[in-house]
C-alpha cells in the first residue's frame, strides 16, 4: 500500500478540488484533460493509501463523503500554505511582492484609489493588486489577521498589535443627514436622542469577522443595516432612515437638495482617519508596499482619499 505522503501531492489535492467543484468525475476529467478512467484510478490510489472513501459514487454525481470534505478543507489550507511559501521566496528574490492586498474603508474615495492603482500599474510592476472593501474595525482586522498588507481608512487604533505601524490621513467630519421628505427634516433642532430613537437609523455593517462595532446607534432603535457606505447613502436618499455620513461623500447631494443636514444634540463627530501596515512577523516593506507608503506621504493624496468622492 502506498504511503499517504506519496499520494497527497499538491497536484492530487488540486485534482480532488476540481472533482468536488465540477460535481462529477466525467466533468472533472474534461476540465483536467484526462480520460475518466485515469482520473478514477488516481482517486482510488489516494483512497487506498488513506484507507477511506472520499467520494460517494452511488449517484451519478461525485459527492464528497465526510472524510472527503475534511480532506478538501485541509487540502485547500495546504495549497494556500504552499502558495504562501512560493510568494515569500519570490518576494525575497526580487523585492517585489507577487501580490499586495489593500483593505480600503468605505469612507475612502474610490476615485482616488483607482487613480493610485492606475499610477501603480504605469510602472509595470510584477505585483498583482487585490483591493478588499472594509468597514470600521474590519478594515484594520483584514491587516492584523494577515488577509491584507495595507489598510487605508482605519478609524479604530490598533496600537496593541505587535509590529503594527500607522500614520494619519486626516480628520473626517461625519454629519447627520436625512432626505428632505423624511419626518426628521422638519423637526426643531437640535434633535434630541429621544426624538432620534423614534425613527429608523441606517447603519453600515462592520466588516470585522469577530466582534465588530457600531457608530452612532442608540439602544432600542429600529435599524436598517446595509453592507456598504454607498448603500447607506442610497437608503438615506430614499428616506428609509437617518444617520451620520462623511461630509465629502454627501456634499453634492446637499448642494442638489437631495439630502439635508440636521443638527443633533450629541456633539459633532470629527473622526481621525489613519492608514496602517505591518503587524505580527513584519520585517520591512517590499517594493510594492513601499510605493504605496510613499504615495500616502503626500498631503494632497491624503486629502484626495478623504475628499474626492464625486469625480465625474
């Protein structure tokens, strides 16, 4: 009988994933450019070496058994680890990271981000870019959990994380706005918490996987929760609720009369916004991350990231 180590190669783990995704041996064989009998034989070799059945063949589909599901889950993790090793080795060799992942908060100007991406690609770097949407603590959590290399638009300090470095982008003023036809558009100002409590709030869900935070919500208030800042703006334009939004993001709607700003009894919300990089095991930035950090040192770039929301 073969040794499990001989059959559990990256190639065979990838093959098992193709079978699970394709749903049948025939479809997977077509995808892999193999004859079905060759594919079946390779799967049997793995099953014999592990002494388990990986796929239920009773139906026409190839459904993973419980053991198969476990091997696919662990296999995916092993393949990721192999990719990560290759990634680190290539990065050490060239100084350029194969991939740079940036976690970008919903309060950051998407136009300015795209201008920066454009400038980055103009250098023809060997680095692939990946942009992730973040909200509140989730923007930083993507960095501290190793799922991002740079976080732009961090509102919650992560100073307790070893090796984490951060710098300031600037302050962002959050103002309370509602649609002109919303009931709160015509009540006397400043609007008290007791009055706000009687009306629905629109909130953006924190993108953190654990815990998460809420901003500006009152206990017991009816809340419509959405996934992005853009969806929050759309919901408030429709009069589905009220809430705080970054002033630069809503400025054109205020000028067009599609939203109105209201004074509330609670103090004005001016939030310091940061960008962060590093974290556990971080040594020095690769050439791609260094390029982004250099751009972020420009006061004009920092201001544009916070202000430039409506670039047509």
